[in-house]
């Protein structure tokens, strides 16, 4: 099977390199932006790829939705298989692209868009057909895991941890998509689509920007380890989907995820809890996920989205958790029945442990407090 | 796709139940031993299954090699797909069954034979085609992990831990295959066949029978956690394959594997280290692995053994590790340069930390000491 690669950045170059050796796969031309085709095997003319009957599949690693969306559409309309590492593309246009693939009989796979090298989506897609998936959750952003790991093992503050992550190339110059939890949220939305056939909208994300070195010391004094967790689960109304800092016991598998590693755990009614870990980003881990998708096309795989997958508003009102809070004292009344723990020394704010409350209530309260000029840092308790 | 199930014990009944709901799969008759066909959908006549053209596949959960081998052969010769949870069958006859499957075009898959519900073999088979697998290792026996976990968290001795495991149904009345490491070795041999195309013979296994409560306390005093690890790796000469107790730092992923859970980790040149965890045994986890194999046949999968897989003697002379030893003092000279740590109180034996030595030297020394009436307990250091 001959594969054209779109994009020759970090991931695209990795895919092109791995194609040289992969069983049954063969590298075709690499598409690059206008004027960047500086080698005979590169082209900036997508029509040439579509006109070449020897090309069976296209692997996309451009990122963003323009021109990726147009090229994806044209690839699938031509009956060629399309594999992508692009979570924005799939979250935005995945359902539409699946319909085109269904019509033309082409494969549409996107393992690398969620969890990088961690084989989450592929396994979810297989498991859900014979089992009933109850939940999918995990550490899906390596940048923030690296930062939290440094904060907890070296006592670094948020800013220092961010600088270290940037120096190592784990965080971008503008880290906002990572540290706000948005990147992890995009990934868990795709996992939800694959596991439940529902691509949830209106999901909630709290990142790690409000986690201080003092918060970490407090959690450590309770024997707890902090991780940024993305979670999607079946509810009576549909699916929940949210991202927030979560506290684990020191002997939990999540606590053992160091540096920029990822860990995803899905739970099936029959199979129980299955954990999958590895590198969530980087040239070769991400490229290896693309290559696995291509190999599984060779074995006959055609889709990972269930038939009749729909978009629907997330239901974040059912699942409840207790949270540790540090907040401006004036807002303590928003959490009736919460246990008062200590007066935080640095800024005089309070620490509370709430009663179990729904995820949407917790996120809404945090938004309200910040809107009114107050401070809040929260972390859910895994129990 | 209609599936006949062979055997109606714990796993067979689980498969039959899951088939009622799995997408694209349909339960056929269940084959049981002569005289046990007490329901209309059971039969003790395998000819009836072969004579039924509506049956596309057979899922075997009898265990052992007789009559499983004969039934497997006849299934594959008839062109029907064959899926099994039977590690003895695959270790003994897998290469021969694969040849029959190749001739008839049928699928031959055996995910459930290694790791139970943990999707190790399926992922290895996919990964190895586009990557170069360097090693596969992990906690592949839930019984011994449960026992080691109890010994380390509750301070139980070996005998008490075994009794608890038996009371919970995790260990059999005759636990020797589990506690000797033989069960884990059988599984890692299958993983080696899938990852490297080499089914290794002459492998080494040290179990947990010689691990005392005092050993555990000593390891804990060094901040180390003990696990029984099966490992296969590429070497210059072929592949290594051995099982032994291994010591990990407290924050290692292996240390977080509690109770009777399993964790397998494979390392690829490109994908890096991928971890897979879950329940390694039990009705539904094992049945769910069989169902995943059947679903992947529906998507086009036909094999997990690489073409030209061979049997070959394991090469356990290349890989080296340091070991903690407790041994009868008279045999200390077998480990030149080893560091003397303490005189063990209970029986006056010595504790040593060896220099790095090859796995086959360590296992041979232990066999020699025991043959001569001495005692030894050893654990390799993960470094």
C-alpha cells in the first residue's frame, strides 16, 4: 500500500521515515506548502497526488483545519484511505468525513489524534463492539503531566515548571491549550465518540494554571498525588465529558505516571479496567500510531467511529465528586456543608473539602468566583 | 458470524454469554464432553459442528492439549476460523496450527492465552509490523501478584498469602504452575512468538516459592517493591526469555500493580514503551479477549504469528542484572565480587548484592545450590 504524507514537520517526517521499513507499506510523495517542495519526492500540488492511481492512502500531519479539511475531503471522495494525527480536524469535521468515507468505502482512522503513541482509540474501537464501555479517562496531556510531576518531585512552582517544560520542548511558547486543559478535552471528546458514538459538546475544562506550590504541599501532606484527568462516561442522559485536576492515593497507577507520559484507562462491563500507557506526543510515538492505523487498514480495518455517531451536549450534572478547594473566604458559602480545613498562609484564603457535588456545579462555581474577582483552585478526589 | 464454543467451564460460559450481545457475532452450539449435553444448544458431537455450514468460527476454552489439539486441527482444516484462550495448545502446536490456517485461509488468533483481558498479543501483532519490538515484559500471573501484594501490604508470609489466594479462587489447589513461574513463562513464550517470530525453548523460570516474609521486609527497607516478571527480549543471538522476581522503585508502574492485576510493557524502537494493564484471568476478562479476537476477524484480521515463525533455543546469556540474594553462607563463593550486606537473622544465611551477571548464570547457580542442599532466594534489580 503506497501512502502520501501531508506535511513534513515533526510528525510528518517521522511517518515518512517509518514508512520506509513498515511491512506492506511504501512511502509515496510528501505534500508540503507552496514553494517548500525542495526534493523530488516532495510536491506542493495535491492534484498530482489525486491523479496518481498508485497512491492508496493519505496520512495527514499538517495540523489545524485549513487546508487539512479540504484535503481530507478530497482524499476520501477519491476513495483513498485517510489517516490523521489531527484532533482539531476530527473534532470539527470527523462526523462529516466519516460519511464521505462510508460512501466511498475508504478507511478513516485517527488513532494518533488522541494519546499520541498510546493505542487508546484503536483498542476502544475494537472493545466497544463486543463489550459495553462504561468510562474512559486518563492523563492525556504530557505537558501538564510533566509540569505536575516536577512540581511534586522537585517542589517547583507553576512558573518554574512551565519554563522547564518549554526548555525541553514539551510546552509551546503559548502553552494555553495545554495548561488550560483544552488539549486534553479535545482528546477525550474523540475517545467519547469512539467509545460511545457520541461526540460531546459543551464540555468543561479546568487546567493547572491555578495550582500553586503550596497546594501541592497541602495535597502531599494528605498523602495524595495530583494529576490532570480527562474523563468521559456514560450517564443516564448521554455522556459526561470534563477535564480537571484529580487527587489519587500514592499507590494508584495514575500516581506512577511520571514526566510527560500518558495513561488512559477504559472500563468495560465485561473486560473490567484496561490501562494503556506510553508517550502521548513526540515524533516517533505519534508517527507509530499513524503507522499502526495504516497496518490495520492492510488487515481490513475501515473505521473507528461507530455507525450513527452523533454530536450531543455533554451531561455533566450526574457524576459527583468531593473536591479540595483553596478559595477567597468570601465565597465559602457557595459550598454548603463543606469541611473547613485550614486558613492558607500565603494569601489568607481558605481550604475546604466539599460534600459530593456534580462536575457542572463545581466548574460553574469556579467560573462565578473568578468572574467576581475571587480566587479558587480545586482538585477532585478520586474515591 | 456464527461461533461454536468448545467447553462450558468458566471461560466458555463467559464467551457464550458475551456472544449474545456482541456486534456482528452470533452464538452457535456449545460443544461439551460426552454425556454433558444437557441443553438443546449443547452438543457432544463435534462432527455436527463441522457439518453445519452456518458456523464460521470456533472459540476454544477447554484447556489442555487433548482433545483441544485435534478439534483445533479439524476446525482449521475445514476453513473455519479458530480462536483460543489455551496457552498450552498454542505453545505446543501453535506453529503447526498456523500452517494449517495458512493453507485453508482461516484465521488463527489467541489473545486470551497471554494476559487474559490485557490486550497484549493483539497490540504486539499490530505494532511489530510497522516498528521493531525490542522487548516485552511484565506481570503476567495474577495469582503470584496477589500473593506478593498481600505479603508486601499486609506483612503475610508465603503460606498465608497462598491460603488467601486459594480462598478467593485466585490460586488452584495445586498452585505449582503459578508459584513456580511456569505459567508466566508459557505466556511470555507466546508473546515472544508474536513480537519476534521466535517461540523460545529452554527458557528459565524462578517463581516466588523461595520468597520469605523476611526477604520482603529487607527489600522494603531498601525502598524496593517485589514483582514476578516474565521477560522476552531481542539479543544478538536471537531472543532471551525468563521469569524471576524483580525489584522496582516504589514509584515504578510495576509497583502500582495491585492485587491480581497484570501489566505488560513492550518497547518498540519507534513507539517507545507501551504499557497495557488489566485483569489477567477470570471469566469475563478472558472471554472479552476472545470476543475481541472474533471482532477483529470480522474486520479482516487473520493471524498474530509472523510469517516464518520458528522455534529456537532461548539465549539467556547476554542480558545481565544485579541480584539481591539470601543464601546458605557456604555458597557465597559462587558470586565473586558480590557485596556482603547482612547476616540474615532467622537461619543464619547471608544477604549479598551481586555484580551484574547473565540471567542463565544466576538461574544455574540457584539450581546448583539447591541440588547440593543449600538455600537461595534471589531477586533481580531493575535498573
